[in-house]
C-alpha cells in the first residue's frame, strides 16, 4: 500500500500502525478536543478549551462545550466540515458527539469524545 504524506498519521496507542482517510481525520479531531489549549509549547494556541466547562452544571456548560468544540475543529482541522456538535452526559461524564464529513467528500462520520 502506498501512503501519501497528507493522508496518514501514526495511530495513537498502536506502535507501528497508521490511520488513513477518515480515520486519520477522526483521530486528529479527537486530539484537538482532548488537548487543552496552551499545553503544547510549540503551538500554544493548539487544542480546545472544552476542559474549562466539563465541571459546570449541564445547562450552563453545554453551549460552551459546543462552541469550543466547533471553533477548535474549524480552526485546526481544515480537512473536516462540522455538521453538528451535541453534548450528552453518560455516567457523570460529558460526551461530545461531532457529526462531520471530509471537506472533499460527502460521507458523514460521527465521533464521540468523552
């Protein structure tokens, strides 16, 4: 299999494995949402501020979580077009569900982070 540099990344947590296509974009979105803004010294603006809102009461936190997720993905992952962001609570944990599709395609994907 021939991989082009812009269409693959090392797979997190699996030494020697790679992710390609939609899985690569989904992994990038997950990294963006799980990286606190300011924690990467070489890219201090990279990531999102979703962590600032996860401990607030549900009605207060949901709009902030949606905005932060949407803005961070739009800023840092140009290969993805976000269709919607929803927040649910499962076992006292916020779960962010992102519906998106590749910028050069139509297939909608769903990613759950949380």
